[in-house]
């Protein structure tokens, strides 16, 4: 079968489509024919050996996909022909995969394969951020950084579906339109966002900040948070990891909360399935619909990765087989 492999740790230009041996299903696993795969920032880091998970080349990229079950075990929740999504550390940029059943989830008929491939990482992370870690309440206000990106649009859609008002922070007016399409009630530019947020909230600040960006905007995020507010640390796509002066937390009774979905979710039996079940009604209604900005064939996977590395995309990038 064909698979996208990292042959040298030299970035997106070093990935190759190779012929590799097709997998066979092990006990406790599900064999899936992949229809589409989502492309994520950690995939780019893996091409440079810059992610915490460091497989030795050559290895197959890709952490989330959608497709059709080819084979499952005798006591499995799945049967051949079922439409599913799946996630794993790497290996899904391939025509067929075999993954543990715990990381396979049923895909509602209302959701296409390309959209389904965008769901596991971003939307399960969004739910974990807003509900499990953030304890989001109806009618709260959420400030979302990187609101036109994959995580940002997922958080915006889910927060809106749960009754919150979203203020999306973007770097350009063009990206602000994407955030609005995702459901943001307001959008502000990253440059000077603190004053814009103060104006929107009449100085009260927001209840929650969701930050997958990091960098030098973090201090102003703290300043934009109202009393008893929460700042959710999701990632550092800006590259720089900010520090916190804890006196700022004391002055306004603010929490800074880490959001590490994978390590927690995979260690808790049944947690991922419960999260998914909470998302399904919103998937069926169309409230959660991944915004796909670009689609690539398997042969153009390197180009897809380069687009993400260059910060040249909004929403999600998908590889379709």
C-alpha cells in the first residue's frame, strides 16, 4: 500500500510517498481503509524531530483519519463497513491502518469523511478545554486566540453551541472572517486586542481565555480576564512559551489551567467515548462542522505540511485518498 513517510528529519520537503507493507489486524485492533486524514501542527514538528514523540525514520505520518472498517474482532463494537474516525500517535497517512479499538469512534452518517478526519484531535481537545478543564457555563464569554485555525474554529463552534459568547482573536481581517464563519460573535485583531476586549466587555473582562498560541500576548490575556476567570493553556504555535507572574493571578482571582488532552484522555478508560458521545448531537445538527480550507491528495502531503508550517492556512487541511 502507499503511505506518506518521513525519510529524513528535514521538514516537509523530506516526506515521501512510499510503498510499504499493508498492516494486519492485531488482537484488540480495528483495520480501517482510510478515506481522508487531517493534517496537524504536530505532524510538521515530527518531520523535524521537534515533537516530544520521536520515532526513528522512516516512519509514517498522520494522527487522525476517517474511513471504513475492513475488519474487527469478534467482540468488537464495530463491524465491516462501519464509518469511523480514528486517532493515533502517527501512521494514518496511509491507505490502510490498524489501530486500537479504544481510539476508534463511530462517524455519524450526517458527517462526510473529509470533515470526519478533522474531528478527533481538535474537537475532543475543544471539549476537554471548555468542559472538563474549563467548566464552561451558559452565557459566559470566551476569548479565543488563533480563532481562524483548526483548534480555534473547533473551540469557537463548540463554545457557541454550548451557549457561550465568543470573541475571536486573529492576525488579519481575512482570518477574522473565518472566525466569524465559525460562530464568533466578535472578532478583534491580535495587535491591541486587550483594549478591544475591554471595550466589548465594558471593562469587565472575559470569563475564559483559550490560548493555543502562547508567545508575547499571554500577559494581555491575563489582563483581559475578569474576576474568577480562567486562562486555558492549549499550546504554543507562536513558538515561545510564556511565563506567569503569579501576583497577577492573586490580584484578580484568576486561574491558569493547563490543557493536556492526550495524556489524560488515553489513561482514563471510556473517557474518549464519553467525550465523543457529548459531541455527536452537535455533529448531527451541523453546529460542529470543521472548516476545511484546503484538500490535497496523498502525493501532495509534503505541500500540505509546508502550508501549515508557513502559517498559510485557516481552518483545517485534509489529505484525501
